[in-house]
């Protein structure tokens, strides 16, 4: 089964590039099948990782950034692939 973890944060005012750089520097203790980093207006950064795992498996996730880098708490979602 494939599971996708989504991690989305909104940077504090004027810190979008810094948040993007921070995300790119983060290593996970295990390597996902795929990892994609995206950005959007409003200084938002999205990271999607794909794993060969069951939906409820314990999987590594990016942490909450420190030091006032984000404007609000990180949003996290988990999805499973649907065939068909």
C-alpha cells in the first residue's frame, strides 16, 4: 500500500525563502519512496512524502520549525492511494 504524508506551513511575514531553505535541509531518519517540495503564494511551503507502508504505520515526519519561522502551526495530513 502507498501512503502519502503532507506537511504544510505558512512562513512568518517575509520569511518564505528561509522556510523553503529550512525544509530542504531537513533529513528524515528513513528515506521515502518519493519526496516533493512545493510552494504557493502567501509564503506557504508544502512537502509530500510517499511511503510503501500501511496507513497506520509509524512514519517519520518533518518537525515543527522553531524560532518564529512560521505564522501558525504546521498542518499535517495522511492519505492512502486508491486504485481504480
